[in-house]
C-alpha cells in the first residue's frame, strides 16, 4: 500500500498521537486513510479503540483535504495553498456504532459536502465514516474544517 502524501506536513500530530498510517486515496472529493490499531495505542481501552480515538482518527483524515486546496479554490485568491493550515471547527451528527478491536485495521472515508470561501479562509463541510476490516460501519459524523492562509 503506497502512501500518496506525507500527512505529517499538514498535521502537528506525531507519535503517539498520529492516528493515520497511510493515505490510500486522495482527491478533491474526499480522502481514504487506514490505521492499524496497535495494543499500545494511547486510545485503546479494554482492547478497543475508544470514542476519542475514533474522533481523532476522523479529524486527521479530514485534515488531508488541505493538500487538495488547489483543486477547488481560485488560485488568484490564495497564492500558496501549501502554506494553509486547517482546524476542525465543528463536529456534528456524530454516531459511534461499534468500537474497533485492537490489532485490527480501520479504514476512514471522508467526502467533501461543500466548501465556502471567506476572504483568505475556507470552510469545508465533510462527511466521515470509519469501517472495520469486515466493512462494518463503526463511526459516522460531519465535520467542518476551517482552513486559512498561514501567511495572513
């Protein structure tokens, strides 16, 4: 499985807080990532990834959309999209259906619902879902990502 982009250039997270191992698909419509839940993960309780771990994994997946800014913004408005930083501003419609077990792999899918231009900033509304290896839906939510030019 080839990693398409170094996610660490868009996230301040490092081990043990980095909850994405690989990006398997990345385009202007969405992101797919995978994460192996090791038994020593700080978000594992009673042999399952807890709710906080699911939310953090989903947020880190959504943050990969920053690398796709050049695909859906007017380049005259933002000179260097790579200088943009993003923050999760809202999490809504959250549902945890099942906690994944340790020593398994989860796959996280986010899809761009809408984007709104606000001067030198953007709001991206994304739906996100997490699945286990059997493709059972574990988690779903909507997240709003606030992105702005870091040079502003």
